[in-house]
C-alpha cells in the first residue's frame, strides 16, 4: 500500500506530480439531460469505492497524402468524443453508485444525465453524458464486488477554467448550489432545517448566506433553520460565491 506523506495529503502533489485523487467526479442523480438545467441537478460525488479513472479523447482523424508532400502525409483531428472510465468496488448505499447500478438494464434516454469533472487545476468540465458498459457485480468468491462504468459525453461539454489570482494561486469557483428539500412546509412558530450543498467539493469559497423573500412569513438563520412566522409562502435563497439555490417554503397555521 502506498503511503502518502502529510504534505502530499494536503497539497495533492508529490514534488511536481499531481496525485489523481485531486480529480473530483459528480453525477446528477435526478436525470437532467440539458445543460440549461444544471441548477436543477442533484449532484452526488462519484468517489467512494472508485479506485481508477481513465479518460480518453476518442479522436476521429483523417489521413491525407498530397503530391507536394514529398511522400509524407498529414493527419487532422476532425472530431472528439470525450469519455471517462471509472472502476473500483461496488459500494451499496452510495447514492452515485446506486443510481448507476440501477441503470444496468436501461436503454435510450434513461441512460442520460449530467456529469461534472473538476480537475486538479480547478478547471471544470460539465456535460450531458450517457452511461455505458455498466458493471455492478462480479469478481472472485472472496473478493469485493466489482463496479465500473464508462461515462461518454454527448457533444461538446462546457469548460469553465479555474480563476487564477495575480499571485498565481488557483481559485476554484462555485458552479452550483442545491438546497434540499426543494419544497418544505412548516407551521407557525415551528422550525425546519434546510441542507445546502455547494459544488464542486473543492470550491475555494463555500460560505453560504441565506435570505428569505418575505421575513413576515418565514425567517432563516445562518445555519439554514427556517422558522414559520405567519401563514403564507416564502422562498429561501442560499448563495455561495455568486451562485444560488432555492427552497419554496409554505407556512401553515398552527394546529
């Protein structure tokens, strides 16, 4: 077993070599199939049980030879189809793995969803993907079950570079804020707690600020606790690094 020293565990590097665990993979388990719906995605990390990742560009090339080439040819890349193979051991109860494993017999659009890959540099690749070659079991009798999936990006994904400060440090921007539950009900003078997820996991500024659209109906504390004030409806907005998510709150009269 490789032993990673404390500095490497903190920086993700050994010398000038970046360790692979600095790559962060997230999958939308709500099945959104448009980049316009990134804010509606329910992102879950695809990390637990995964011990290998292999990206591939799948270049399509044309090879040509011309009379003025003196016998030498040229090659041009005319298209790409980005894919990522993730493999490891099946971990039941992990939301990301469970979502993928449940698709093993699916076909067509049921295999499409959103996927986000945050690279060690902080650059983020987000796109609509198709889940292919799903394997959620198998292996030797005394071994852990295997798990693998090939993530195939459909079309050109969105690429968001890391923000680099003047001193050369990379700042990883927040790309999505999700508030759960998306809708909730609470009685007057009672409370309910919202949970907010900021993506990617390695975002530099994950500080969350909450705000109520109508404090005469519902108030919200800094930890996401909502208190019903009067019967009616209000929207709670959670904001981190300029990105926001919301939860629709209905306040009912006390019984």
